[in-house]
C-alpha cells in the first residue's frame, strides 16, 4: 500500500505515548507504513523472518532488522548495522530497542535516529521509505560538513588577502591547493586516531606567535617532518609527529606555504577545534571544492551528491549482484572465499570524478561487503580463520579517477585515504586487528586530465577479462552554452557534435572503452540526451557493435535541495 505523508502520520500516531511496549511494536510499525497483513502474519510466524535469532529479532529481506535487547542499544546497533545478515539481505532499516530507548539506522542514507520509543509518532518521517516515499536529503546549514566548509572558506579568503597574487597563476593555485589538502589531512588525522588527539592544532597554538608571523615557517617545518621517516632526523619539537609519506607531504620548492597574519592563524585554530571525526570526506570534499572555485560558493550543500543517488548508479551495476552471490554462498566456505577473491580484483573507474564522491562510496560499499564475508567465514571456520586474517584485500589503488580540476584531484586522493582509514577502524572493531593508514603506501590512481581528449586506458587499463565498472556524473552543458573549447572537445570524439550536450562525449568515449571487453558502465546524464534530435545523433554510435542498455531510470530530480535541481536520466550501457 502506497501512502501519502498525511496518512502515514495518522497511521503512526497511535503508536506514540504508550506506557509500555513489547515485540508487537515492530509488526504494528510495519503495518502503519502499509505493509500487508499477510506479509506481517508470515513475518510474525517465522516464514519470512530471516533473523539470526528469531526469538528476540525480526528481520525481513530489504526491509528491516529489529532487535530487542537488555544491553546498551548503542553498542548493539553499531555491531548489528554491518553484520553479515544485514549486508546479505540488503536491510534498509536496522532498529534496536530496550522498549524505552529506540535507535535506528537507515543503511542507505546513513541517517540515524535516537529517541524514546514513546516518541515514535513525532519522528514518523524517518521510516517513510517503507511507504514508498524516499526522503530528500538536505545538507542543512547546521550540518557539520557545511560548517567546516564555511570555516575553511574564511581561512581561504584571508590567506588570499594576505598573499596578493597567489591565486593568479596556475603554479600559485596549485601551491594553495596542496596546502589546503595538507591542512585537511591534519585536521582529520588529529580527530580520528592517525595523530594523537589535538596534536596538530595544539602544536600550532603552542609553538607559533599570536600575530601569525611565524606560522608559515612552522608549517613548512612540520610538513617536512611528516615526510621524514627517521624521528632522530626531525626537530625535537616535531619528533612526536608520525611519518606519513604517500607524496602528500613531500615538500617541493613550488609548494610554498602562504604567509599568515593574526586573523588567519585564529581561523586555522578555530577550524582545528571542529569535530572532524563527524565530517564525511565524500561530502566535505565536494563542498570545499566549491569554496575554492569562483562562482560556486553559494548553497554549499548543493555540491554534494547524496549517497542514495550514488547508490542508484552502483547498486544495479554491480553491488546487487555481489550481494546476491553473498546470499547464495552464505553457508559455503569455498564459495565465500571465491567471492572474496572476486571483489579483491574489481576495478572502479570514474572518468569525471570531481572530488571523489562516487569512488569513495564504491570503496566503502565493497569494504562493507568484504567485512561481512570475513565475519561469516569467521563464524564458519572459527579460530583458524582469525589466525590467518591479515587484512583487507580491497586495494584503494583499484579505484581510478580522471578529473580536469587540480584541487578536486587532490581532494579525491585525500578522500580515498580517509575512507580507507574509516574502514580500517571498522575492521579493527570487528576483528581486533589494527590496519594503520600511515605510512601511506599508495599514491592513488586519480589523475588530472581532460577525460575527453585523454585515452582512458592510460588511466585505468582495460585488460582482457578484467571486471571493471565505469561510473560517474559527468558535466552537462547544452550546445548553446558551450565555449569553442567545449566544441573542440566534442569534435574530437564525434563529427556530429554541433547539437550534442557536452555529456555525450562521456557516453561515446565510454562505449569505446568497454566495447568488446568485460567492463560495464553507468553514468548520470541530463535527460536531453534521450530527447529530440540528440537521440539520433548520439545513440546509434554508443549502441553499435553489440552494446546495449542494461537499465535506465525515468527522469527525476538529481539534487539535495530543490533550488538549482535538474531533471536527469540514469542509463547504463555494457558490452
């Protein structure tokens, strides 16, 4: 049954304000959102219940995993949300309650709910997807990522004012981009366990003058120390900082640190006091890219592609199939090991990667699946498995990106490193094995360049039989708004370029890249490429030589906020 907002509110209202609750709560909650009585009866009698412990848990594939507990609900839900069964059955909502407090997680959006169970009626919108109503994701002004981006924007502006001409040429802009990438790493590092807590901000606050006159010199020395492997070779006051490597802190002559004044120093320290462990690199990266890009700073939240929208691209392309294979292999050690081997070899390539949103989400989703497989193998094999568990097989080097913007490339590489650290923390919590991020061993597979004129095989080699997935959200630009440079780009891939949207080049290049190989592709596109004269100009070339569309979405708004949204189609073609 599909409900509207008002009817959903009315149906949930009777569940609120009760003096006591029991196991019937979950069945009543599902019924309130339109689940059929026959479905709920089968769930209640166990024929649909796929929970690990049906006596205290209720679980239905794609819908819910509900667990009652006498323990701390926070500890229980942290473990349950990434459990093999939740991953296996693509559970949308995980709910844990002691019938006083209720905690819930939307596994698709990452949103959480922590309330008194008696207040469930006041939060009815959280479970609206059960009624067929997906929630628009708003990156509100109060969001931690927006706050951080705005704070860094003030620092960016102050440094430009203090360093006249720094942003006027490509070398100066690159130096500024490198500097801010290093700052971002340090802020994340001191709040997520890579550095000691508060180590970076504390050092700047303690070891530099209040007027900011020596901050540039201090940071230059610090960055050198972070690129020095032997502690004895570092200045005494910086010897406590670890060796990072990974080219991030390699100090070169043209990577100058800008001069600071008092206000800039104060802004840096204020930024460091934010809770960076609450900030998502995939969200923040997009917004901060807007900070340093002229004309894009307003409405920072619009520069974030939401996780549900990204999942619309990657779930039907490969994640759904991998989870189906996990389900089929759930009780077979050889099949689970074969699946582990498969996902370790998968490559993901975004030829318009921006600051790395799609790559970060794809990496995290594959790591989550890997953890679920490893947990299941541990349950089947016991101590012998734990003894042989060495680490993750998902290599961040298998996530390739191509992006024309210099700063976006730096942020994409940084975001992948931070995503790796976040998943390593989850690995440690599950298996008790520490996988330190530093020293950084990979340099990243994200490259700067024009995706239309660059050979994609130079970035992500497509060898025979390799499992490669091309994903992304390339730029859209109608023919009337294209510059002569855009026209030249399009002309380099098709003679019928004059009326085509700029995004068409990615479909043409993508078709050439995957044709005759095992690779598959899913791209976001403006719906104009499926309308009018563009259909005849574009698709005969794209679908030539046995390429076909595997799935497509009808037009919908691709936006986190109503303002500035556009209608798009999402299409997939594969060979």
